[in-house]
């Protein structure tokens, strides 16, 4: 796919209703190219509804992804919580596939006091089992561990890229706002290009042509992310990010998580198109 598509995390505010179908219809009407279906509180969509979502998305030319429930922790102490995490991710992938979504984004784990290396080994083990189950089911949806914004959360840029390099069926969700909040840096053209270079180096240049990116304004403190903000209320240098993405000929989906959703998504899209046309 040539270039980037822009859309919202969930149904745009201006949609006629809060339903996913209404969200996809509105996305097309707004001239945006994609939408992330938010299953963050649980997967509450049946097979018939998912098939309808796929039909509407195909008609509107809107590409879809999905976000799995927040209640996932592949480093949980209790075996039953691990199994529940696996099942939530599998359930999301199954419905996402019926919706025609290409990717499922998820929050991988918490460290819970473990050294990062120990948490990584645990996460890798249980994610490998989950991926094995999806392969048995011939489910081709990409699972995308997200770069996380709080220091208590598993999901540094390095951890995410390492997992994706080692496990077939994983690809990264690079949340640039999260990484900026977590590090207090990574908010300049040079630093954004460093991230893109790392993706290409670790996963191959083709990974740059089918990315899944999260962008938003963000507030943060010493422990990382506090909350999402609109871009105009944040110090996030989205113009420099978009310049880097144009220069590296990145492709894929850019999901806006600002509170105003489509307003900032349209701003990002317009800025990107302007930069791209300028060359």
C-alpha cells in the first residue's frame, strides 16, 4: 500500500451513533482512510455484526484494525489470568478477522516488580502459545504489541521490536506519543527517524511499508504517560514526525487517539498530504 491512511481510535464523535458500522460510515464520509475498532472493555460483537462491519468497510474503502481489551497481562502471577489474557486476545483476533481487520493491537503486560528480562521470557512463552493457536485456526490477523507509555508497563521500543523479530505473526504498534511520554524525549525529527531506522533494521525494510502507528497529544510525568491530549494542547511535534514518515516512505495506518478524535486525525492527514506534495 502506497503511503499512510489516517483514522480514529473508535467511532468518530460526529457519527450518527456509537456503533462500529456508524463509525465506519462516518469515517468514509469524513474522507479518512481507516478506523481502529475499540474492544478495550471487552469483545461485545457477534458474528453477524462483524460480517456487516466488513461489508460496510469494503464498500466505503475503509481499512480496519482492532484494539484488544485492556485486561491483558501475559506476565500475571496467576495461571488463570494468563489463560484469560490469551483467550481475550484470541477472541479479539477471531472477531477482528470477521470484520476484515488486518491487525489487533494489545497491551502486553506489566513488570510487577520482575526484571525486564524475566518478564520478557514469560511474555514470549505465552504469546507464542497464542500465536500457535491462531495459526491452527488459519487466522491471518497480525497481533501487534503496543509501545507503552508508563514505566510500569512492559513494552519499550526494544522489547516490542525484539518480540516481533523472534515470533512469527507479530508486528509492532508504534505509539509515538507513548514513547515520548515514557522517555521524556523522542520528540524531534532526528529521534523519529531513529525509530524508523530501528524498525527497518530489526524487521526488514518491508515493515516500514505496513506500519500501525498511534499518534496523539499527551501529558506525562516522571512515571510516564498521564493522559492523552489534543495535539494543540501538547508539546508533541507531530509535524516533525510526519516529515520523517514522508521521508522514509512509510505506509500503513495512523490511528489518532487525541480526545477530539477526527479533528486531530484530519489535521494529521492534511499535514501529511501537504508535506508529501511538497516533496
